[in-house]
C-alpha cells in the first residue's frame, strides 16, 4: 500500500498542515502552479514526486512536462494542470488529476475518477483550502479530502 499526497496550485506556499501530511507520503503528485523550484525541491526531498507545469510556472519550469501518465501501486494516473487539456481518450487511465480552478472536485465519469485537489497555497477569494491524500493498493484506491480551516491565511 502507498500513501499519495495530491496537491495543486500551491503558488509558492507549502503550509505547515500540508508539510505535516507529506511526512507520511510515499509519493507526491502536484498538478501545477507551483511557482518556484524551491517548492519542487522540498517535495522531492519528502517522497517520489510527479509534477506538471501550470500556467503560472514560467521560465524556471521549462523542463517540467505539460502532462504525465504513470502508475503507482497498480493505479494508473493521467495528470495535467488545466482540465481543458485532458484528452478525450482515457483508455488505460484510472484517475485523472488536474488543478487550475482552485476548486476541489471529485467525480467518476465512465469508470475514471476525475480529481481536482483544489488549492492548498495562498487563499483565493473565499474558496476553501484543500488537498487530497490517497491510499493506493494493488489497483484499488481510496481518497481523503483534506481541508485546512478557514482561519488560516
């Protein structure tokens, strides 16, 4: 079994609440809008990391891919920053991870889980601050939405 942290839209901020959960992660997925190489380096120091480039990830992030396809513990992922860039054909994909909107979303479409962990970086408007933890085991998975209390900036 693997514990997977799923983040997006940190925009240069790794909150203590996020860092505390990363300590138990075997893998970290970040769906873009990271903003600095230092964040990527911090994530990579915690666990194996899968990262895609977001629309705010500029020159420093040229080497980061626009999308990634990979498997962890038998669960097959496709990850991209913007939902509009998800291909129509998701053959062989179990979970699609995307970000960009800063809004948590989880829905199953045609046997594929579409997951936006929301944003756990700087607060935007009055949106909640969220990310996900996933347990993956032999092709099965379970997702936990993690919400950081509103009192936090």
